C-alpha cells in the first residue's frame, strides 16, 4: 500500500508539471515587459499569478523528490565541486530577503580544494537550510553561516535568532510532511518536505545532520542558561549542523535527479 501511494503521488505530480510550466512561461513573459507595460494594479495581479504558480511548482518538485527518495530512484552524480561556490550561490538567492528583513549575516568559510560532490544535491542542502533560517528569523535578527574543514568532513553550521523549535516537536522535525505550529503561522503554504529531503541526501552521502534549539550559539552570546530563559525566549534560535565526508559522495545509480532548487524571481518591470 505504501509503495502504491508513493507511485500515485509521483504520477500525479508528473501530470501537473506541464500545465504549471506553461503558466510559468507565460507569466514570466508578461513580467519581462515583452508583451507591453502594465499598470501597477495589473502588474500586481500578474506577480501574484507567478508567485502562486511557483509555490505549486516547488510543492510538485518536493513531492517528486520525496517519492524518488522513498522509491530509491534518485541518482547521485559526483564531480569536482567548489563547495564554497555552491554555498555562496545558494546564499545569494536570499540576499534580497535578508536585506529586506535587516538580518545581520555573518559568514565564515574555510578554503577547500574541489571535492567529489554532486553539485545539484549540494546546492539543495544549502538552499533548504538557508531558506529556513531566513524565513523564520524576524526583522533585525541574526544568522551565522559557517562552512569549515575538519579532519574528515565538510562541517556546515547555520545558527539563527529565529523562533526556534518547541521541545515537543523536535523528534518530528525530519519527518516527511511534518510542519510545526510556529512554522504554519509564519508560512502557511510550506510542504514539510525540505528537511526530509536534506536528511536523505546527507545520509546517502555518508554524512550526518542534527540541530539544537534553543541555539547554544545564541545562549552563549547572551550568557543565558536554557532552563532559566523567560517564556518568550524558551524556544529562541536554532542551529543546524551538517557533515559531509571530505572523500566526497559515492555515486548512486538511479533514474531521476532531485528537482527542488529554489526559484526566487523579481519583476523585470520598473
């Protein structure tokens, strides 16, 4: 029954891709200004069509990724990859939102030789953890993003001063389709699949992913003990940790690549 459900979700998601792609193409064409200028009100409508359609595309891609993970059909194709370039490419997609929310961003990167990684999967990992940090950190908050080299691993750490993860929800955080109460209030249309996909990629690569909330990084900066925090800061901040072996990812044969790279677009019209 579980296999049949996964097959059905995969089939339904595939059937949705063509009409969604058509809507994306036409709305992108309209936003480019090639079909003529719009009034501010008309532009607002077209932008909402584009954003809503993109949310559906992201959901469909997430469902396809989850089904490929469940069925074991996703492929890993390692090649020499600049891990810092992948990190910066992922982070750059969120610079406009970081600036809009006046988030203080700290970055610390070690120097790496090129590693034998699947560049697409590596970017999916970075984009998902960065997206969560930016999404759930309030205006004026702080994010610290570290990519360093240890004796055997690439060590990735991202800390934020966001709303955190309540203790009772923490055992479920990597569960497929799970979304916490705070996450639902902040972003109603999330899929609950991002961390599930990231965990699968990391573990198939021989690495680990874990987190702490409240963020020890934050507590040390504020010199506070977690047990003595006031109620409004009990869950404040989250830190995610990821390791990926320096020896790289092992190739994995499969029939499909994972899809869900973030697509963030701004209007081209003035």
